[in-house]
């Protein structure tokens, strides 16, 4: 079973690997998929269609999958895909893609 802190708020549509860790005050809002052994340290905000690869670590106050900062975005069904073993440090933001930009934002594997 996933290790989910009692203060975390998890949308029923989220898919969380059995060995993932969701720390205190994390919010997952939407149909996110959290991979095996991924760890959200604390205070992480995930929204929308986000795929977080296995063994990723996300540090406090990162915001993933929120609407892109583009006025042309009108709520289309787009996604954010983050490859395995990626480390996302404090206060980083990674947004959903836009329909005129292939519909996705893709972050490769083994990034820091």
C-alpha cells in the first residue's frame, strides 16, 4: 500500500503506485498517475493529467500540471509527462501542454 500522509488530499481519479510516498500537505487534483517508488516530499501541488515516472522525487512547493501560462490555452485536454528518475526541486513549476504545441509537455528521464 502507498505511504500517504494523513494531511495529503488525493483526488479519487489519481492512480498511485503501491510503493509511492505522498508526504504531508500534498494535493493531487485530477487524473494523475504517480509511478513506482516516486516520492512527493511535502507541500507538492499536482493538477490535471500528470504522469510522474518511477523513482522521481518532488520537493516542497513544486507545482505540476496546472494550466499553461499561455492566453491561447482554453482548457483543452492536455498533459504533463515526467520521465523516470527525475528530481524536481523546491518551487519548480511544470505546466500542462497546449493543443497547438502537440498537447503535451514532456520532461525526459534522469533529469535534475
